[in-house]
C-alpha cells in the first residue's frame, strides 16, 4: 500500500481490531500499537516520497505476536547512541521505544530493495 500519514490511524484501528479479535490483553495490545506507530513513523520519516510503499504484516503465533513493516529504504535502522535523548526533541526515541516494548526486534534487507523491520511480542501462556 502507498503509505500516507492520513492512512496511519485507519491502519492502526484495523490492527487493534485484530488484536481484540485475538483476545490480546490490553496492556500488550497497547505495546503492539505503539511499536506499530513507531515503525510506520520511521518509514514515513526516512523513506523517500517515491518509495513510500509499505508492507505491514501481523501474525498471531501460539506464544507471540509478530509485527513487521517493510519499506523501500535500504538503510538499516540505527539506534540513537544517547540512551536518554533530548526530551524536547521530536525524534530519536523510536527505536528505544521499540526495544523497551517488544521482546525482540530486528531488521533484514528486502529484495530487490528496502528492508523489513520486525518486532516480537511474547504472550501469556493462558489466553
């Protein structure tokens, strides 16, 4: 899909509907929503306008939820070296938020160009 800032709230509502349908506990669902927003925001901020094509994948596994966002920018996500970025800055905390709220995250190159950034969210054993 072509990624435009106006579509982010609509996709976020759809994401939340899936999480509700899957009975993901509210605190965990909020973590997933927040990380989704960070991943999409990074895509919008760093991908050139002509490459603002995004793929979004949400998978429910027996013990975790897997979220990935692919974009056309081949540059790897680079965490801010300062673990405590300027609190007034509008950027620089996204990957730290992803690190804090997910149980694991990473990225991989995507053929023929771009990358896929993913996050895993472990679930309680009894759902």
